[in-house]
C-alpha cells in the first residue's frame, strides 16, 4: 500500500500575499496559468480553483515555471476582479475498477461507475478595503453497476473526517448516490505586511513533486486524477512579509474528535500548529518549518536550486511521535522508533520547454515493515471513513496515528515522470513509481486534450505490476483502474 492520508480529518510593495503571487505562465502556454504538472501525471487544470501563488519576489520563479516545479505556497485561487464574481464547472467522469479481492474469491466483475460533479463558486473582493471571501460547493451524483459492493463504498461513500465543521451530506438511493459538500469557505484580509485567511481552504507547501513529505496541511495523494478533488481543511493561515524575498507563515488547525459534536469540547492536544520560514536568494530557495502535527512534533527543511537549466531539490522531515504507549495496539515489546525521517531528493529538467522530466528518490524510515501494528491502524482509519456514525469510533486513535503522514511499506521508492505539451492542447504523460525492495511497479499513463477554451478531456489509468509474488511489494494486490472525464468551466 502506498498512501498519503489527506488532512481532513494547505506587484505593489504591500500587495496582498493571497492576491499578488500568481503562478508564472508555463513556457509556450499562451500566458495561461494553471496547476499543470505540479504533481506528476495530472492533465492541464483549468478553472478558478487550480491557480496558485508562489513566494513574492523570488528571482527563480520564472525558471521554475519553465521547469514546471512551482512552489505551491498557498491555495489555488484565481485572480478575481473587484465586486462579486461567480462560476463553476460541470464534470462527467467514467471509472472502471477491478475487484480488489483475489481472483478465486471474486463474486463480481469490474466496477463501472458514472460520476457527475457540479461545482459552483462565488468570490467577493471588496473594492474599498483589502479583504475578499470565497465559497464553493459540490453536488455529486454517482451510478454504478454494483452499488452494493465494498469497492463502491470505498471510492464514493468515504467522508472527510474530523474537520472542524462537517458541511457535507449523503443520500443513498440504492442504485443512485447523491452527495453534497462545501468545498471552500474562507475570508482573507490584508493589513500592512500581514495577510490572514480564515476558514476552509487549501495550502500546499514545497516544490511540486510526486510525494512531498513537507506538504503537511492539505496534501494531494499520489493517485489523485484531478486536483479539483483535493478537499480543503478548516484552519487559520497567516503570512508576514519580512521582505520581497522572505516570508513567515503560521498555520493553526483545530481538529475535532469524532465523538465531539460541541466545539467547546475541543482539546488543545489536537491542535495542529505549524510555522514556516521561506526565503529566496538568487537561484536558491530555502524553507524551514516546525511545529505540532497530529499528536507528533515535526521539523523539516527544503532547499531548491536552479543550475544549468535544471532544478535540484532536497526535502527532509523529522517526526517525533508523542506518547506511543497511549495507543491501545502497542505494547512495550513492539514500540516502533519514536523518531522517524523522510527524505526526498529530486531533479527536474525541461527539454525545449515542452518536454518535462522529473526523477526523485523517497527514503522513509517510518515504513510499515518496521511497524506491523501501524498497518492495522491505517486499515482502521480507512474503515472509519466509510461510516457517518461519529459514535462508532470515539477514541480516534487510528485517525491521529495515521493522518497527514506519508505511509509506505518499503523504506525507499524511486519515482519518475515525463510529460509533453504539443501545440498547447495535447498533453501525454507518464508517471512511474518503482519499488526496488519489494519488486513492484506503478504506472500512471494519462492523456489530456484542451478541445475548447473552457473544456478539457482526460483519459488515464493506474496500473500495478508485481515481479515477485512472494514478496510484500509496495503495490501488492492493488487492483488496476481506468478513467476518463470531460470538464467544462463556466
């Protein structure tokens, strides 16, 4: 299993951090700013919720844009004009999943599902003061050939757990599933050198890569097909501009336990509090972060440097688990190491500005092979997401033990991606994650076509290969899947 558990539980000298830092256009992209290639095999994203804001004043920003590795320093919001604006998108997708059960135990064939999502958003940008607000909501309808299967529940009935406010609901009509949720709901203000954003939002830290150990707030998992599906979290985010080249950020994210319906019952031990410094020094960007994160202490750093047309980077995160003896499934004889380390080393290069390549190595000392009891916690956390009964699990041990962490079976993985932009409208790409220790492989081919100014069509797959059936590979027994979707923005 490879999983990144999503936290749910991201001009003028004094211009707003949330307004002024717009992503530089990709090379040969006709000036359109998107989240294309910030992760790996994702198609070119279009629309109001995918644009992002890098650190102000960085001298390396245009080069990073050409290399398709921009710093994801805040939410993907559009550059809106003054007053009230509204819009959204309509997406029709078809997914095919093979059963996760062994071949001799399968009672059904592939799960074929049709997923329709409508999103509406409204922005308000005050013309007479430095503040703005946003709300967006999803309405989903899902049909499937086997809507009573575990696979259907796993993919479509999972809830976003332990957010401060749920703001989501579901209605199951046997053959048809209807879901609704508030995707974003925030207010942002600018005061001198301070920018503050409160509410449900997204925040991505670090250079765009396949798996980023420093992306602690609202990370995107390695198998996300559309970044529009990355959920927001409820937190406060403030940014202090030390200079045009340096910023200091603070994130405060209160987490509600499943058994607590009253917000007055929040525990201070459940507060995620992170602080991050980021500076740009010529062709080098450096960041340093630390704080408390899901009942553990974290400290990390990242350095990226542009040299000879290539982008070199290194990201490191150390995590100190607090009071492992408090977890029921550990005893004194099997406690894992209290301190773990995760290191990502990568290089990116763009040939002719349109053929983008990326190579990375992830080293993880907190792998499941060194902590067998950890796997049971991850399974239980997934089980919790399949129920809307908050009283079913009152202790939330599995949630706090597994959330916000890069969880792998093996101690290291090799990751690579390549994608090509042809005539600004065609984008084939491929991501590969290789597990040398367990001798397994993940392949993620994808093809995207911008057939209209506000329309994109994407087709792709997630394929898994095992070279040694008797080894516990990273991708052992994972079922392949294929997908396609068309998305129109308005």
